[in-house]
C-alpha cells in the first residue's frame, strides 16, 4: 500500500547495517526485486536506498563500528525525536545515539529498550519513510523477541504509546510465538515473543525481527538459498493467516518472510495494519 503519511508511533522504515552493501543489494534485489541507489555525497557514507518500482522501501548502510552487528533495524515515526528519546530514558530504555539532524531529510536517534533491543526514532523532514508498506517486497510486520515480556509491555506502552493486546496467535502456537500484538490507534503492526531455544542463532539477546511480504514463502526461501542466504527458522503455516519463514542474508543479517493465505483477512494479520491508510 502506498503511504501518504507515516503513522506517528508506528514503524516507518527498515534499514540494514551490513559490511558489504553491494552484496546486500544483489541479494535483496534478487529476492525482492529491489534496485539500489547509493547516495553519492561523501557525507552520506555509502548510504544506499532500496527501491521498489522507484519507491523507497528500505535502505542499507555500511557498519561504522567494529562491534556493530549485521542487522535489520526498524525506525519508528515520531513527531519530536528529542521528546521521545527523553521518554525512552525515563521509562527504562537507553539512548545510544543522541538525536541528530540528517541534512534536511529528518532527525533520528538510536535507542534501546530495557532488555537491549535496538530500534531508531525518525522525525520526518523532507523524507517521511517507506513509500510502500504491507505489500509484496516491503516491510509488513515487526516482532520483538525478549526475555521479560512484562517489562517490554510496560516500556513500549509508556515510551511510544503502543497498545499491547493478547488476542490471537499470529505466528503459530503460544508456546513458540506468544500472542501479544503491538498497535497504534487500533492498527496492529507487530507482535512480541519470548526468547526460546528454537529461534535460531538470534536467541542470545533481545532483538527486533523484521518481516517482508512475499507472494510465496517457499519459493522465496528457495530463491534466498540460491542467492547465498541461510535459514533462521523453517517455514510454518499460520492457519487463517498465512505462512512465515525466517532467513539470513549472506552477511548474516536476519529477517523473515510472510505470505498471506489466499484472501484471508484477520485483525492481527501481518501487513494489513502496518499502513497509513
């Protein structure tokens, strides 16, 4: 779906930190049909937009610190990055990068919740975020894996104003996936799970996992493996909703896929609520 305006408080952008932007562009281009457009200015530091039919839907950037992991990070749209960063501190989170202007595009901060899961805040200027969300080849759902769901619920509801409901099981059984749904203004855009031993190599610390919509999960998994990717968790059906699978790109960046089940619609369906209209 085209995004006219970002929903304040909801995810609005997906960014990959990777040691090889060119290789990432080839992998995700082959998987999602993205084309890469690097900002040529020296100040941009190799920042590369990922476009779907000329629309920006994600980005990739080089790693700038030795201890920085290869990872996808979501950005949350906010009206004032300074105000929200302070609220993050007051509610038990931490500010890893203080709010800073990005030319005239906007203002951002890197923050972490009390468990250490990292995300960013984006105060839009000329750039508002993803032009398309919730359709094939774009971000459709975000999932928090954490050690203390109760503390996470308290943090995100207080710091970002999210709702946290316990209706439905969007990604399978409650023993593996959990049931908490994140939302804003009646629109669900994510979920929360407890860290378990069947979640692949990411079960060592709290993190956000980003889901991208595809037409066929199994075909996309096969394509990702052909392109040099790996498996994070095997494809699984979500009755009444669709099918999901977890992958890693050739540099180790983890992400997940989601495909809708026919014309099924459900309040908690990934990709349906993570939109601005």
